[in-house]
C-alpha cells in the first residue's frame, strides 16, 4: 500500500474539500446518466416465455406479480453446474434487504437461471436467500437475452455479450434485464446491463471504496471473494455455535 502523507487537519480539510467538488460532479454526472437511461426506446416482447417456479409454471407476465416494472437478474447457474457462480452469489447477497423497498415502489425482482428448479431451491436454501428465483430451463429466455450460450457458440469461440462480439468464456454469463408491463398487459424490454454494469448493485464495493485500500484487487473480485459460507471464519462459526459468534463479535 502506498505511504500516505500525514498532514495537519487544516491541510486535510483543504484536500477533502477539493475531493468533495469532484464527488459532487460525479454525482451530477451519474444523475444525468440515469436520466439518459430512462429515455432509452423500448422493444415489445412478443415471445411467450415460461418459467418453472415453486408455484408451478409461470410466464414472464406473471413474474411482474401485479407491478408494472420487473428487474430480472441473470444468475449464472447452468443445468450441469454443481453450485452458483461466486460473483453472482456476491451480487445476490445484497438483494434481500432491498426487496420490500422495490416492491413498494412498483418494482418486482426475480433471479433467473437455466438450472432445474430443484437445484436453484437447494442452493438458495444453502445461502439463506429469500428473493424469488425461477428456472428458464425449458425456454429460450437466457439465450435471447445473451447470457447463455450453445455448444455451437463454444465451437465458434465467439459470442454476442455486452452488446459486442466477444471471445467465448463460459456457457453462462451474468447480467440484468428490465421490463415494463402496461395496463393492456403488453410487455416491453427497456434495459439490460452486463459485466461491470452490475457493479451498481454491489453495496460492498461502495463501502470498500470509502476505505484507504479500496477494492484492493489485482484481478477482480475472484482474488478474494468467496461464497459467504466458504470463508474460513464462516465455517468456524457454523461449527462452533454461540462461542464462535461471541469471538467474532469482539
């Protein structure tokens, strides 16, 4: 870590006020970008997509759950995968606390993966999550929104991801897509984001960037981040019960 200058409170305040001006400019630029995002044209969704849910078969229209807006998180968990992607799990650790607020602001949220529903339910139970998670295993949904790829894509070595042609990396990739349903029941695709566009959902990163070491990564989140039950102290706490909780609280 770079050695920082040690200064008087007066010098620190001068530097902090200069940074504050840049932070305010960034906030205003972010507001402008959000406004630009909301003016994107929409695409009508004419295909009927069906998902496996704990309540049985449901369509994309059903997933709105009575609201006009729907956020879909494309969670990387393929049919043959043993567990969910670490990065997608990291994203999903931030979701449960937001659900009540989203739902009371006319927004529904659901995660979608191609793995069978039973596998999603088992991993969800392991991770202690409560948000809705459904399977698109019997539909083209993931392929149409460019987060799942075929054997032909793998053989070709190129895929359409993040709005560009990229080298094939995996049969599943992360993303989020947003939909709107009007009073007639027509559905429109309004927005999708992929790769680092998902950083916006990561409160952990927002907090880390307040600290002197920041993200402290050389090659992205997989340098350090694990499924939350795979950190060494998480395993110890699970094994040790209340004594481990007491030591962790010190």
